[in-house]
């Protein structure tokens, strides 16, 4: 596939940017969350359980992803990012235990549905093959390298800032995803050497040279000589 063509390259760049933003927003909140919860007076064991709560919520909502996608369609991805942003914002503004639990569950629901919807966009744009898909996966890996550095710098200024930045990234992404192309047009059909389409068409000479249709096989009681005379 000639990915240098603008019509094909622009959707690829857009989906790579979406993957980078979504993965960065998801990962930037992880390294210092338990410290943030403990700083709010939560027991370390409870903080560890809260750390795992979004992943458990992702597993819980995955069986519903197909049904939700059938209802929302293209709107699922921006809505899921908005839900994830709301969950992170709840955790940042009110670090009490009850609101932390609620925020973690909402965040996990947005993550689970958003991950499915984003992968569907990636498959639609890249067709899950060739250098385009490799480019998306490279960007995804790059987000795992950038996010810890970003989280460290933010947590130095405040343990809750990674949550605020993650919420902001998801909120902005939910707005920008509306303009993200759904996919690419199908490749044009292959043309035959003579200039027509690749589909095979019977030529006039074929009809002229084809033998007459052979009738159904006669009962075995008839001899071969009678059958040959009938054909001629």
C-alpha cells in the first residue's frame, strides 16, 4: 500500500496521534497513584486494591463492549474517553475513599470501552497489516516510555497532577476524535491487461467453439452407438 499518498497518510497520522494521547493518558496516572491515595490518609493495602480496581472494571465491561458499540457506533470512542476523563477528574478533585472508588470504577469503564473502540479505529485505518500497523504499535510502545517521565515531572510538583493531566488528555481527545477518519476507502479493483476489470467474461469465440450441450445420460440399457448418434 502506498502510504505516502496524502489520502492514506493523513488517517494514519491521526490514528497514531490518538493512540499516543490515549496511551499516555492511561499510563501517566499509574506510577504515583498509591502514594497519592496514601497521602490522603488511605491505608496502603486499600490503596493497592484501588490501584487494581480500574483493571478489574475493564474485565467486567469487556463482555458489554460489542453491544455498546452496536448502539453507539462511531460515537463510542469519544464517549469512552469522556467517561475516562470524568473518572480521573473525580479522583483528583475529591481524594476521599468513597469518591476514589467511584472515580476508579468510572475510569475503568471508560478504559475498557475506549480500548475496544480505539482498536477498531486502528484496524479500520491500517487494515491490521503492513507498515501502517507497525507504525501504530511503535507509537503505542513510545507512550509507555514517555508516560513515566511525564508522571515523575508532574508528581514532583504535586502527587495529584498526573490525574489532572490524564483527565485533560482524555477530555481533549474525546473532542478531537470526532474528526478522526473512520477508515480508508477500499483499494480500486485490479484491471485486466486489456483495460477491463479483473472479472472474467466469456468471449464470443468461446460460445462459437463450445460443443452443444450434452443431454443427460441415457439409461444403461441403450447402447453407446445410439447415444453417439443422438449427440451428433
